[in-house]
């Protein structure tokens, strides 16, 4: 937002020397404004819609409504030991056999 405001004087300039910079300033300002709109509005809306679709799928398959957190892939990975990968620490302590004693 501050970049768009900072480029406003250059965009409004009517001097002949600045005429070739105005299209560049308009391009940068509109690109920054558009990406800010996408990041702050569109992306969170899409993530919410995707979560709702996952909840609907869960409801159709299992017959119960899950919480929004239960359908997130990160939450599912954290709850399922087989999905944590080979480098993950074991979730339950393994029982080791005692070392053989030397006689």
C-alpha cells in the first residue's frame, strides 16, 4: 500500500521528462495493489472454501461433521505416525531387549 502511495506523485507528474516513467510507475503500482488484494482477500477465502469442501467430503464418507482442524493435511499428518516419514521420532517408546551379560 505504501508503495502505491509513494508512486502517486510520479504518476500524477505532467513534466515532459517524466512521461516515459509514468507507464512504469502505473505498472508497478497496479501490480503491487493487485498482489496485495490477492494475498489479503482472495487466498484466505480460497483456503476457507477448500476447508469447507474437505469437511463436506468427510461428512459424505463418514457420516459426521469434523472440526475444521481435523480435515487439515498438517493436522492429519501429525496424528498419523505412518505418514510422518522415515526420519520422524517414534510416537510410543519401543521396548528394547536387555543387553547380554558377560560371564
